[in-house]
C-alpha cells in the first residue's frame, strides 16, 4: 500500500472524483502538452451524468481555460465509470491525447501507465496481515504506522488537521443558500446554536457533532477548501468527531494526529482492496469508508486494543453495506450533507459496541471490505452516482 498521506488531499469541493481528480488530471495533461493552442475533454460515465452539478467542467477549465468539454452519456463500455479523454490540439490538428480515470478520493490513473501517486510503502495489503504483525511485535496500530511511514507524515497530518479545523470553523459561521439551484439552506450554525433548555449530555453531543459534520459538508457543497477523508462527499464525518474530541472533550492535538493516522490506514486498506469511489461502488464506498475510518480513529483515541479498533471499523462498514449514491440534481447536497452527520454518530455507536463485544465477533474487517466491493459491483449503475435512480429520480419526478 501507499502512504496514508495520499488518503488525505486538500482541495476544493464538491467532489473528489468529479473536481479534485479532473483538476489534477488537467494539470498533468497540460504539463505534457503545454504548446497546445486548444484542448478538448470528453467526460464519460458518472462524470458525464453528474459532472455539470459537481462542477467538473469548471475544475478542468480552471487549469485549461477555454477547454471544450463534451459530455458523452452514450458510451457504456468503459474501463472505469469516471473516465476522461483529454485531447491536445495545435493548428487544428491533434498533437496528443490521454485517457485518464478519476478513481476516487482525488486520485487519478492514466491508462497504460503506472499509478501517479507515491511508491508502495506497506508490504501488507490486508488488515489481517497488519494485525498479525502487531501481535507478533507487541506494538499498537499507531506504532506500526509510524514504523513504516517517513517522518514527514506527522507534519503533513498536522497540515491536514489544520485544514479540517478551518472547514469546521468556517462552516459554523456561514449562512445562506448553497449554490446549484436546489435552494438548500446552510444549517450548521443553526444546529450549533439551537440548544434545548432541557437537553441532556447525549443529545447535546449528538447535536454538536452533527453541526460540525454539517459545517464541513456545507463548505464542501459550496466548493470551498476541504480534505478528502476519504472523499469530498464524505469529508465531514472524520473531522466532526475528532473536532468534538479535541475541543469539547479535551483530547490533546498529538493524540488527534495519531487518530488521523489510524483512520488513514483504514482508508488505505479500503481503497487498496475495494474502492472509495461512489461511481464505482455507491455511497457505501464513500460514507461507509468515512464511517469506518472515524470509528477506528475514535477507538484508537480511546486507547482500545487493535482487535477492538478492527471491530469498530468493521461494524461501521457493515451497517453501510448497500448504501446507494443518488445525489439529487447531481449535487453533493441531498442526501450527502445529512448523511455525513448520521455517519458520524454511527461511528460513535460502532466504537461503543466494539468496546464490549469484540471477543464475540464473527466477521473480520477484510471480509466486510470484500463484501462492500462485491456489493458495489453488483449494484445497478443508476445507484452509482449517475442521479438516475433513488432519491434523485423520485425528487425529479415530483417537481
């Protein structure tokens, strides 16, 4: 596996697959063909169906001004559901082209070339292998991570955490209507400030964490700076819980960074053995992965053992299996924003269960990830970020 640092990418929302990935692909292609006097980009699959709502063309044109964007919604036999064909033109003739895939979380892959990201760091690809090694060497999960990663990973995690905190704070202050035409109002500030006179500690915790998740997700929907965790569409889950743990529960920042490292390892395992792309495996690959990462991070923060951390991550994913990706009007707003808040609270419940029941578990983390991937592949295309089914279809029909 690659470095956990590559799980966390800082960039503009609203979609890592539809904005961050295409933005990076456009920059890479421009660097290869800087002398072109024109560019054409053809979008296929999920990018063609929901790219307009996700701002894909805007992201590409920010790097390639004036690029002609073609939405090909007819081609069905694709090597990846997020496929782009970049063409460089000079004096009316084609001088270069490349087919590039946006594979989730802002990562890209160029057809017939080695992956563009960092070199492989981890010889292990499955949690079971890592668990065996931790037991053999009597080390914790975070100790294992830091024994593999370069020393630069901690400063990078600190940068990531600063970006996450900034997104929470900006989102809690902001008001107004989100762009895109749905008329969705920002709710984070209202949630944070609307205290009930008789709310107990549990209700207050859930309200505040939900407010933090809304804050980040609304910043994402407004195309502001967020961190993929592991995607933009699911970027509110992990920072919501960790922000609460630091600023409402008093956990020190160095322990928050350790929790981020553990979450990054979980996200790394998921994308290595399955997918974090909604276009490939539905929202279970995005929100399910974020929930799993957050559960592992929180379990680690509480000092639970590696078996308990694994079980927390497994529970979190298991109860997101089959979750569809059906964004209304192709926007990362309904049901995406609310779904981040629900997943944050589900992650906490997963940790509470794992603390007491881990010795009774039957399903491993690796097994649930394999199940998620198979489920995603079996899922009808209309439930994989095309806005052709589910809430997107029903909402459109009723307007």
